[in-house]
């Protein structure tokens, strides 16, 4: 009998130990389609950077949550002057960077002054254009004075481009990012994965995960295999919508469809003939069959757009009827442009399936109106260099995932080379307008101008198909900002 009790006790202990082991899981492998070119969000335009480090490794004065709302971050609170020009931020104290250096008001001043400097390499330098002065009042207080009121200032400070960095480590953040976040950078296996680990000295609420690996899997079939095998436990922005039904039918997984800020467009080099002729751009706009692209490339996931604005935004205007699919009208415009004999162009396609698959469909649609596309597949780093930086392209497809980024069309050095003083004037007014009703009106005007000018081929708003282990909680369903925020992620067993 005594032996039976010992055996029973051993069995109970084994069960308890097994249950504890299951409950204690604190690791995660998360799939991503694109490998970032580097890991400094203050010095690069690639969304893939923020998808690793935003809220995890780096933090700003404010942060954007899953609902798109502004929340406190390194600034615990703030006050705004009656004229809307002076923001006084009260900072959290006792905060340290991952290398042990102390965070204080001087780091905020350094970061904001660096981002807005004449030689700044910040991809969103315009976010800081209204800042007049930044003053470190004391170690825990920063006063930011604007040139004029800016309704979106607190929101802008929540972008990944506005995270706070330290002067001691800013120069090496591309390869070894040092932030104040709840995770620390551990390793980057180029071409394969990036690993972050729990920061034991984090100033705020500790995270549940001890380790997270961002595994780079651009191929849809490989992504599906990795999820089904359990090698990858979560894949936001899952690149294989064709596997949706299979995954939804498997109780091991949770599948959700969220919204994004990703305006997916056929970018056109407006400064390069013949695309500097609006008739040619209008012909392209008429030739595009958005729904055919959504159905063929995205298996029905995506919302048609007629301008650069997210359909879930209250200021959105449906302008898809500006240039409805009309092949004959497109041919007439090509003839009016003197191109009735057709033209040959290049179509550079980065790795995401929406681009590679969508590009094949668009090439077929443009062929109907005499535009013969040479499809040129390029890796992400090459796209950033050739297209985005060097502007060496005719046509390309990309999803712009930054929030409320319609102002990019007013940037004179932006890669698609659009220049319209009337549009610029609307953006200038928008930048200094706080009244929401007036801002909504201005957003409408901006959308209409872009649609009429057929600046690019507006395709669809990217949907966010997410797949993760059914026992995993805390991942974002929607993407109001470029992020895979792991701060609340945990296993239920």
C-alpha cells in the first residue's frame, strides 16, 4: 500500500511538473515576409524595421495602440499651452537604455533635434518640420515649442520614426539597436531571423515572453508549411491567403482578418516620359481592373481604393468611380497621347505576394492597351535602393503602410516625382489645422486631387490576414501602424 502511495504521489508530481512546463512557455517564433534593411527606425523607410522594433525595442514620447489611439509612453503625461504651440512633457524617471545609460530629457532633445536637422536621414523628416525649439527643462521635463499649432503632433510623436535614441548608441542602431523597450536585441542571422529577449531592467510592465524570434519567410508555400508544422507559432500579415480555408478549419489555429493602413498602388514615375503626360496615367487608371487584382492576387482579401486613403478612416471618400475599368477609354487616351502603337516599360516587383502576383495580372491588363511590361523581380533591399532612393523605375507595385501618409505626394524628392502646387497648398493648410471637421474637409480635397491627376494606379487597401496558435493571446488583429507589438503577448497554456 505504501508503495502504491509513493507511485501515486510520483504520478501527481509528474502531472504537475508537465502542467507547469506547459504553462511556463515563454518563447515565440513569429513569421515576417520581409527582412528589414537595418534596425534603426529613425533612419529608414522600410515598414519591416518597425515590424520588429516598434514598442518592443524602441519607445517614443507617445505610442500608437491597436485602435490607432495615442497613449503615453516615455512621457507619462503632458500639457498643451492655450495657443496649441507649446507641449510640456513629463517623463518617466528611472528609465535606462539597454546598454545601461540613463534616459532623461537630454535624450529627447537629442533625438528630436537629430530627426529635424538639415542632415537628418529620417525617412519621415516632415513629422518634425513644425518643431521650433526643444528644451530640456530638467531631467524629467521637456518643452517642445512648435512654429504653429499642429493637430497631429502627439500622434506624430508615436510613429516609429520618432522613437527616442541615445547619443551614445545612435550611430550603431542599424546593426545593434539600443532602446528603452521591454525587449533587448540579441541576434540577427542575416537572411534568416532576428531575435530579441526580455529586458530584465525594463522600467514599465514586464513582458510575458522571455524570447521572440522574427523569422523571415517571403515564400507563401514555405510560410504555410512553417505554420502547419508549428515551426512558426504566429504569422501576422500571412502571405498565403489561398490557405485561409485550410487554416480556419484546423482548431490548432486562430485566423483573423484585420485592417491596415496599407494603400497598395501601382507607382508611376511621374517625371519620366511618357508618364509625365496625364493622358498616359489616366489610360493606366482606366486599364486597371481592381477587383480582378484583388481576386486573383489576394483571393478576395482587400478593399478597392481610388485615392491614397484608408477606407476605414472617417475622412475617406470613395473615388473608385473616377476611373472605372474601361479598356476602350484607355485606348483612346493612349491614342491622344500619340502612343497608339504601344510602348515598352519595366515593372519592378518587390517580394510580397501582393506585388509579385498582382504584377502579373496588371501586366496582362496593361497589355490590352498597348503597354508591354517587362517584369523585373527585385529583392527588398534592391527595391529600396533602385526604386525608392534612386528613382530608377517606370512602374512598380508597393503597399504604403504608414498611417495618414497622404502628405507624401507633397514631398518634392519623393520617388514617384509628383508636383502639384494646389495639392501642396491643401497639405500645408492641413498641417496647421486642428479642427477635426476642417481636417476632414481638407483630407477630402487632397484625395480628390490625387484621384483626378491619376498620380499612381490606386489598387486596394491591404487586408491583414493573421494566423497564430490558438493558445496565443495579445497579438494585434489590426495594423493602425507598422508594428508587431509583443508587449502583451502571452501563452494561455
